[in-house]
C-alpha cells in the first residue's frame, strides 16, 4: 500500500483524538464539543475555519495556487442514541449515546488529511473540509446546504466515505449509480369499532384488517414493482388493544420503505395508500395514512466514481478496489449528491479483531453496541483523501 509517511507518523496522535471523540459522543445537532475539537485542531494547523452551517457544522478552507477549481471532502460527526456494551478505556462516558457507526473515525481520517494538507499543499485550487452534523436521521447535510454550503464554498465536486465492517482492511469499494437507498417512514391508523371480544359481531375489529394489510403490502413488491427494481416495505410495529377481552377501536402500523429510485418510491407510496384505504373499506373500517420521505437515494455520478476508483487503485492496487454492492441502508450525503457531482465510497473496517480487551460480546458491525472503529484505517483513509484532492486539483485534470 502506498500510504503517505507524514500521515503514518502522526497516526497515533490522530487515533488519540478519535478515541477522545468516541468517549464523548454527541447526538445530532448537539455536536458542540466535537465541533470545538475539530475547529481547534484545524486552527492549530493554520487552516481557516467557518462554523455554524447546519447549527454545529465546521468547514475548513485550504487554498493553494491560483486555480478557481475546488473539491469538497465530507465527514459526519454525530453519534447514535444507544447504550455502548464496550468497557475499554475509550468507551462512551455519555449514558445512552455511542459512536456505533464510526463517525468518530470518519472525523479522524479527515483530520489526518487536514494535518498533512497544512504542510503539503501539492495542488492548485481549494480543498473544503466539511465536518457535518446530524447524519443519523437529522439531515445535517440538508441543513448545511440550506445554510448556503455550496454558495459560500463553491466546489466542483464533493466526496464522502464510510467505514464498512466485515471486509479485510486495505480494501475500498466504489461504483457509479445508486449505492444506498432512500429511507421513508409510514404510519397507518386503522379505525374500527370496539366491542366485547366475545361478541365481535357488534364491532369492527381493526386487527384482522391490519393483518390483511401487512400481507397485501408485499404484493406491491412482488406484483406491482418491476422485478429488476429494488424496493423494501417493512412493517416493524403493530400496536393495538389493552385487554384480552376487548376488541380495540383502532390499530396502528408503522414501518419503513427503501428504494434506489424516486420512481419506485412514487409507485410504492401510491399503491400503499390505495391498498390501505381499500382493505379498510372492505371491512367497513377507515384509516389515516401518513407517509414521510426522509433521505433520498445516494447516487454516485459515473465520472466521479471512476475517478475515485483510479485514486484508490494507485494506493492499494486495482484488485483491492471492489465493486460497491448497493445497500438498503440510507445516508444523507445523498442531499449533497443531488446538488453536486461526486461519489460516496466504502473503506473496509475489518472483522472486529482489532478491538481491545473489554469490548462487548456482540459483533463489530455498524449500529451494534459492541462496535468500535478500526484505527488502522486512519492512515489509509487519510491518504485517500489527500491523493483524491491532489489528483482532482492537478493541472492535468480538466
């Protein structure tokens, strides 16, 4: 692997920063301590800082030469609202909060790149270091954009990276097209008529209505959507009743819908509403249908994905740059890719063997209470950021 020596030399100190962030996790739009730390380090290294976009966002500004061209590199900062099972020294000290998705490591990799850039500006143009809040359901990318991210810091393309457990360290994955799904939520309240459970003919039972509705939703996936188009409908909550001898007045369904295209999403939302209303009508019940669209699909632009792949191959070799298998997980970097071309890639996080004594008994998977970011990724991820920016802003890259 062709990792930059200057980054390897500073890797231990950056890892210490990463562990400090891990020990002090903050939820979406509450990343004040993390943002303070990021801004302080950038300032120490002589990098101008802008704060406040998306409430707690931080943007570092690195200029070199005379070119007007610019690139954005993004890392997310927020943690998850969950209890950590690990007990090693850098485990979370904030009850009910945990860096279980590796955003602490994403910040560390971009900080390591920033430290290198501060002394080695081998490019012609501007590198914007985007430290974004609230990726976990808060839509921090959307809020930074609304606050003028791309107007204040005009960039030609923007790139993001996420650690990916289960694959051997030293590998990347990137591909053109959809790589992560849209995320959407629904809530359906079925209104029936309560009665004594021993005399159900006196009421309208919403529970069998809900059961039929859940089954019917899956026919949207199997019979309305094209088989080659991806889509998921998951009913994850059903709430009804308070006593075993009472037919309830109502039943509530909640869940999620995931798609890789807005066209499939439009189809699913429309058919779900039709199915819900007509199943209720068949049983003389009524319903209230709510559908909330959260993050759009994350879609890499072809040229930028190909460019990223070339840079990765120059660092780890072509055989270690894999095809990025799309996942039904979601990512709010999608909002940035709706405004600017770019690519969102995965960097392998290993199988969990890097974890120190005192880790939880669960697997080292994303959103698992036994997860921990692999610090061995810091030099590799930072080298990718540096080489990507240098290549993008090279005079030979038009």
